C-alpha cells in the first residue's frame, strides 16, 4: 500500500468524505488540486512509512479529524485550506507528530463546531504569510515554531492560539498580525519585531512580544492579557506613531498587563487610550 492512499485521494476528488477506521501506512499522502472539500474521519490512523509526510498543494480543502501518528510532517501550500477538527491525544494529532509547515498563502481552519486544542506538541515552521479562517477557535498547542521568514498572520475570524515559543534564529524576522480575529501568543518569543495592524492580540507571557531587543509597532487593533496571571512584557520599545492623531487604542484588561521598561512613542496629535478593565 505504498502509494494507494495518495492515488485514491486524487482520483476521488469528487468524494467529500472518507471513513478511516484502520491504520494505513502509505509512503506519503498528497491532496493536490482538489475541486471539492475532502474530509477524513473515523478512529483510524495515518502512519506513513517510515517517515513520509502529508501535503496540501494547488488549492482545495482537506479536513482531518482522525488521530494520526505519521512523523514526516504536514505541509500546506499555495492557498490550500487545512481544517484541523480534532485535538488528538498524547500520542498523535490529525496532523501527526512532525512539523506543521505553513508556506506562503497557506490557510488553516477548524469546522468541528467547537474549539480544538492539539494535545501533542507539534512543532511548526512559518515560511511565509498565512491565514486562519476557522469557524471555531484553534489552539496549535505547545510545539515550538521556527520563523523561517517574516510572516503576516491574518486571523480572519475567531481565535488562533500559539502556545509554543516562536524563534527566528537571530535572523531579524518580524511577525505582523492583521485581520479582525484574535491571535494569542502564550510563550516567550524571539524575533526583531512584532506589528499589530488590526484585530486583537493577546500577550500572555513576559516574552510574548519579544525580547528586550525587539520593538512592538501598533497601528491599529487592541491588546489583552488572557493568561489568568499578571504579565510584565520584556520588549524594548513600543511604536504607536502609526495610530492616526486622535485615534483610539484599546486594552481590554482581562488580566493586568505591564509594558515593562520599553520606551513608548506616539504621534504628535496624541491618541485615545481605552483601558476597559484592570491595569495597563
């Protein structure tokens, strides 16, 4: 069964649902240029042999809800949409146990009807700009993320939660948050800059905005601390000069957030700081 699963997915692109109730061990799995959405459900397991990967390319939508143990990684490219509809368990996830690689224009989602949080620490790699378009919240768990290039994260709706650290390998990369949804950063991150243009950004760890060498640029949107404990940020500078004169910037204040010792600059016309609750 070295390639039969790959071939079946390509040939049956018009079939929207595959019930998998056994373990299959193809060399790899490819969703390529699908014209319809494709869903894999059941209590089965994709366990590629020996370390093959699962790849989405050429557009189309694949939804994974089984708990899989393949270790070669999952790759999403070229406008393809991957819906992660189960959290799996301590031994595996719908996207296996290897690295989740998001290439330029990748899209992630969750259409389960409820929030999903990965139980296994799947590592990640961000190679370009990507979007979260889920109908429900998605927590990618505690796996560490490699920031291979500066990335714009477009959270279109609901919440995308990154529980693991994001590290650019001292290569001076930046993460930019856009979109009306919420991005939550739950660990200490290492990059040269973080930019918030729209939507909500939750900074739930001291280093969530970056180390002392990092600058935070805010031109729109709002921030919060939803960790449940007070947080004092370590970022070295905060640039608010991109907010229009007289414009508003909001801190929701689920829990106290201290910007630390980083310098703050704003535009010459001033801005409105809206602190809804707690202390900023």
